[in-house]
C-alpha cells in the first residue's frame, strides 16, 4: 500500500496482508439501488460557478448515476440492511481491500497506466469538459487535465468506462468512495482498530471523482471526511466478506 512518489500520507509504502477472501461489487451503488433502501434520498445537482444562478445546474440524480451525498453512516446502514435482506455479510471495503482491488495487480499510479495515460476510455475525471462548469465569462478555475475528454461533465452512469483487468468499473473517478477505515498514518496495520465499525474519527475516501484531476484519482491517493458528512462527489460500493 502507498506511493513513495505520492502525498505525505501515502508514506511509507508497506506490504499488507489481507487474510480473508472477499468479493467486491464491480459497480458503484446507484441512485436507483440506494432509493430501495432510502426512497427519500436526493443526490441533487452540481451548480455552475456563477454568483447569480439562472438554472439548477447539472443533475446527479439519474437512476444509473452513482449515489452521492450519502454519509459514511448512511452507507454503513445500507450495508447492514443488505446483509439482513440477503443473509450475507455486506459492508464497506477496508482501505486495504479497496487499494488491493483498485490496483488489480498493477504497481502504476492507475490500474490502466501512468499519469500521462489517456484516461478517456477508462475513467471519468476532471478533463476538458470541466470548463463547462463556468458560466459565460466566469473564470475557468477548475483544476483539470485538458489534454483528454472522457465525455462526461459530472457523474456518468456506472459502468460507462472500460473495467480493470479484474472486472471493476469506476475505481478511478466518477464518484469517490467511502471505505470502512478510520483515517490514520501509515504504515497501515491490520488489527489496530482502524477498520472497526466505530463512527469515531474521519473516514477514508478513495478513488477520486469527476471533479478531481487525475493525480487525485490514483490507486494510492487518500482523503477523509467525518462519518456524518454527505459529500457532493462521494458515494460507495460494497464488499461481501466470507
């Protein structure tokens, strides 16, 4: 886990053993799926960058778009509900499980290559389309990689991009994803309490989103938010553990 050339909280790189088998959903949880659990949930819109709005913005509520603005607490409640319904053990992936699955056996920054790889077929990240978030002559201040165009401005329908060699879609970009893990310094140590279900502390988010430039969508990149906070570009996918 980690990246010696990445951000400070990705150091030191360390080998981590995942002792139990698990299955990971190949797709992020969609609005359609989440509303079966919480019919009142609203992923809402993304506004354009202009003081005086004349339209609501860009919708995030399509049935096949990944659900966003769900807190870690809500994502864990969804997993508990799914477990009760199926009789299987569903939960959020630990940070170690998530990075292992995202890398799909690679050691490059992305499962599909390096920082200069054309991501258009593989990932929905901040690209040439991001300039459309600015209205009229508003400053185009969005940090992005304008060399490539992945065809989506905000979240795309899940599975719109090519999967990794392990069959997982959207592990880089689209919606960032909650993990079960409480944010802490590396080296990552299994069994030190960071992977418990406690709501204490900030929870790790992985994968980056449509709003993040590629460097923030790397396999090793880490962010964190409070467990109660719903974030406009953060959703989740589930794992099923033995």
